[in-house]
C-alpha cells in the first residue's frame, strides 16, 4: 500500500514537471533582442515596439505592436476603427520549400480557406490579395518576401457624424482602403519561420523602414 502511494505521488510530481516545462516560453525578449531558442533565430527590436511572447506550445512566437503611430485624421475627429502597426512572428515544423509555402498561401487566398494553421492565423483568407514576391538573402539566410493587401471598409462613428440629426443614414461615411502586409518566409532545417508585418496603406511609408530593420536584423 505504501509503495502504491509513493508511486502515485511520483507520477503526480513527474506530470506536474512536464506540464510546467511545456508552459515555459522559449522565445525571450531581453535587452531589445528577441531570441527564440526553440526555432534558432534572434531579432533586434526597436524601442518603439511593445513585445509579447507566449507560453509553449504556440505557433505564435511573438506579437509586437507599435507604441507611437499615426491615425487617419477622419478617425481622429469622428472616431472609428483603425489598425495599429503590428508585427507577428510564427513558426512551425515544415519539410517543404519556401516556394511550396508561397504556393500554398496563394491557393489559400483564392479558395478562402487553408489547412495550414499559420496561414489561417495571418487573417488574410477573407479579404486578402497577393500583390508580389521576391527573394532576399539576410546574414546568409535565404528569405522570401511577399507583399499582400487586406481590403477594408470602415464606418466612421455615426454618433459623432450625425450630431443631432435624425437622418442617420445620410450621415454615414466609410473609409474604403487597405492594409499592406509584408510576409517573410525563413526556412530552417525541418522548420519554417513566418514574419508578418502590417499597417494601413496611408502609413506604410512611415512604417516600412521599421519593418525592414527588424527583418534585416535576423540571425
């Protein structure tokens, strides 16, 4: 009986240890550097970005949002939705090539569905469009760069536009535009890393440099 109790306690201790080990994040942000030991890469992060990492296991390795950014003047005046410049880093096991992954992404955009979890998480399957792609080499690493856009139609806050008018429908105004999404594909042995950086089209020029600086720091 005593041995059975000891064995049960030992099983509980081992199980708890395994659970705790799974929860420890392997992507760590420290001293302006994001290091992901599980997938073997690191990136320099600028001061103007908030960084969140995740407990394991998680396809989403890190989530970055800009601290100071521009907002459309109409949205500032009347209120409404807007996009904060964002960078999301994903990674998963993958045995195909970068060209294979790009082809899967293009097909998924056309079909508006995907079996690949990362592609689904990109949030482009409903309103996303492929624009162009190219290859770059960063620190001797081959990287595929894809440019996509996500269309949107956003209603400005109707209360602010309407004021005291009783004809609300006549006061409705929309912003019809799109986000620019840069998607970078990096292949490691048996793994793929996907970096998604996006913002509203009208502010792409002011955010593009920061997107590129982060990706160029890859090592």
